[in-house]
C-alpha cells in the first residue's frame, strides 16, 4: 500500500493574517508578479499543500507588503520548522 501525503490541510493561518491586515490576494501578486499568481495565493490560503519553495515566495511577498517579518510556521500549519530563518 502506498504512503499518501495529505494535500488538503484546511484553512491556513495565512488567510487569517491577510484578513487582519485587510490584504487581498492581489496585494501579494503585485508584490512579486513574476513569481506569484492569484491561484497560488488561493491554494495557500485554502490549505492545499505547497512546496517549501512556494511557501517562501508567499512569505517574502507578505513580508514585503505588510512590512512585518513572518516565519513560515506563522503562515502555514504544516511548514517545516527546522530552519529558524524560514
């Protein structure tokens, strides 16, 4: 039997943070239009599992727009926490 990875992880803390800051998906897309799409932000908020690379792209955009310093573990409840700089 195959080990399957759960890909749908429910609403993520990212969504709550964006709501508190009154940010829309478009605000993050504008921060880095070369690497971010509305679909990526939607998937991130809904809890579709993203690669670590994609998580970091979202993190960088949110930090740029909000002028805060969020860690991956602040944004995603499944983020790897072994790297303190993540």
